[in-house]
């Protein structure tokens, strides 16, 4: 007998119980119109993911329980439809990450997540107790089990479902994106679910939640580990998959995205959701004529539309004429508002004010940082007055080694390039220009410079970015030792310097805005190094 299972790949908002419920009902209605028997929504779909310390509030569970009751009543309009909804449950003083099966106005089955991730960006053991029971329910003669996300990264929960009689495993997910994550998911599901002889329906969240990006990419895998269906990348989607008994009938698969396309779409989604879900009217970007602000502008316009993006060029006495020209050119290409506010008078006023304090001392990074902080102050003043959020333009390479100014170029509300290495910045610019050339070529070919002193370039202060990024990746992302990095062929001077800079600039990074995560280890949630530390390796 044929069973139809729909994946509702939705973009919920944390804490918006009414809005998330309405979204679930709308997707269920569309699925019911196609004769669907089961609708699978993502992990904690009713409350959004991750709710973090909302999960420590009694009122959060009370309101969630009330929302479940109302949702069950609304879904009763679709007779015979089974909807799997992710909810937090509180029972006898214990809290669970759960999935409920709603049908005909009732909860007919429930499952509590047993494997609680507590590494990288996850700390579910802070909030939840482990479940221990299988959940299996039957629809049209086919027995469906439930695991939640991390459960399927281990053997025991799928095996427990299989032992309880499951033929198909339904898996609600809150699986955040990092580069090439989808292939990892496929490999793990084959190892732990296909190995049990189970077909799999994997429903993943889509959307931005603070620094996390959820890429969707939900899929169906048969018991042999073959992908039978896959949903869209980085956008909401609904797909109904027919099962012949416990075997999914293959559907057309979408084309695979390049790494650059993945990351760019993740950034666009992250900016759109951070600004949209938090109610900002638009974005404000300080243009410099450099590659980082150019990429940030391109992403912002693609995320929000040109009418919601404003740019400001703030030239100093050291700003090259080509920086003015290229900034005006890019603003014109993207159609955004563009203003110029020179900072020479402000800079002169600061120097005059500090003249006695600095008397007899040579100019150094102090004067450079004053310029950056003037720009940060201007941007934040415009943000305060008009409401738009400042998007900072610093990249991961700069953040790693402290090539950034506290309360200067770090001033803002959202760091678009926070997890984007400088070498990847150039690749992303080339990808975006391959769609339409919004970034002037000279921005991509000239030597990068902060333009805070005469004839300055980044490479005056830093090793070439190819070397910096490679060492950063090995040390910070892959957790390699200094000896291992040296064995990879890098000069001891470069390794010593870069690893030292990474360690001593943690205090700056702790004060940086939240930003989009696209690697498996970003500065922020999954990088927790002490600021005060005497340890040296």
C-alpha cells in the first residue's frame, strides 16, 4: 500500500509559538491537499531552535504545552493526517527535547531525544534529560519510528527503533550548516540508519538563528543508503514522497551546490533572517573601497534589496582616490544610497585634543585606531538616529590575529564575514561576479589596505593571506599542534607569530558582534578559549 510522507522544511523563529504554529498548519494544509498521510517537521519546530536559556523558564514550557493543545485542535481539520511536531516537554521535574505525533486532535505518540549533543555549538545537556524509550506508530500498515537529530549519529537509538518494529525512521533535525555538511550527514545516516535496514526521512530546519545557519537540504534515504529525494537548499520547501510499503519511490534531486554557492547563500540567508526576525528596518555599511566591504554590500543587497541598504564612505587624509572611485562605482552598480562623510576634521580635532598627551611621541597605531574609531562612532550615530543595523566588514583572518580595532571597524551589530577567511572572501567575490558583475574588478586586484597611514598595505603587518589562512585553519579549526603545523612545511617564524596573535587577541574577539558561522569551528559559540591564560604550547 502507498503511504505519502511530506517533509515540511520550515523556517521558524525562536519563541514565536503563534507564528511557528501558523506555519506548521499552513504546510500541513498544503500537504493534506496532496493526499499526504504524514507530515514531518524539524526539531523543536513549535518553539524554534535552539531556544537556549528560554529552556530554563517554567513559563516557556507552560506556553509550549498550551500551543500544542491549540495546534492539535487546528490540525484536526485534516482528518487522518499525522503531523510530527518538535516541542520541549517538562515531566516530573525533568525536561526533554521531544517530538509529538498529532492526529485527529490528539497526541497519539511521543518520543524523547536520547542522544544530547554537548560539543561545538551544542550544549543540550545543560537543558535536557535523556530519553530512553522507542516510539513507533503505524500508518496504512507501515511502522514508523522516530529519532531526533543527534540520535542518528549513534547506533543505539536507530537500533532501538528497529527492535521496536520500525520500518521507516522519521528524523526531525536542527542540523546547522557548515561547508560540505550534507555529505557528512549522508555518510553518518548510512552508517547508523541504513545499517539497521531502515529507510529514513530527514527533515531539517532552514533559516538563520543568530550565528547559526540552517540550510534545509532535507532528504529521504532508502534502506540501502540511496538518496531518494532531497529538498531545496537554504529556503523553505515542502515535498511529498510516496512510499511503496517501507520503500521510498525516487524523486528528482536538485543540483549540488559548489562550496562558494553554499557559503554565499548561507550568508544571504543569515543577513536576511537576523535583520528581518529582529525587526531592523535596514542595514548600514561603511564602504572603504576594499574587498571586504564590497562583499558585505553584495550580500546585504541580495538579502534585503537595495532600498534597505545604505552605504557611507568616510575618507581620511590617507584614503586613495581609487577607493573613492571604486566605492561610488559599486554603490551605483548595486543601486544603494551612498553618502560621503570625510573624517579629516574629526581626526584633526582628536589630535589637537591629545596633543599635550602625545607630545614628543612618534605616531603609531594609536593614530590609525583613532581614525577607525571615528568611523565607528559615525556609523553607530547614524544607526541610533535612523534605526538601521551596522553590518561590520571584518573577516575571520583579521579577527584571528587582531588586525581590527575595538570600537572602530569592530563597532556594529552583525558581522557578516566573521567566519570567512580572507582567501575565501576573494573566492566569494568571484562567485558573485559570475552571476552579475557588481564588484568592480580593481577592488579584487589591488593590494588590500586599511589606508590608515601613507602607502599602507595589509602585508606590511601580516604574512601573505594564503599562509595566514592555512595556519589559522590548522591551528584554530582543526586544533593541530604547533609541531604538526611545522611538519606541514610552514616557516617557524610564521607559525609562532600567527598562533601567538590568535591567543593574545581573544579579548578583542569576545567583544565582537555576533556573526555568521559557515565553518565547522568559528570564533564564538564553538571557540571558548580563556582570555587570561599562561599556557603556551
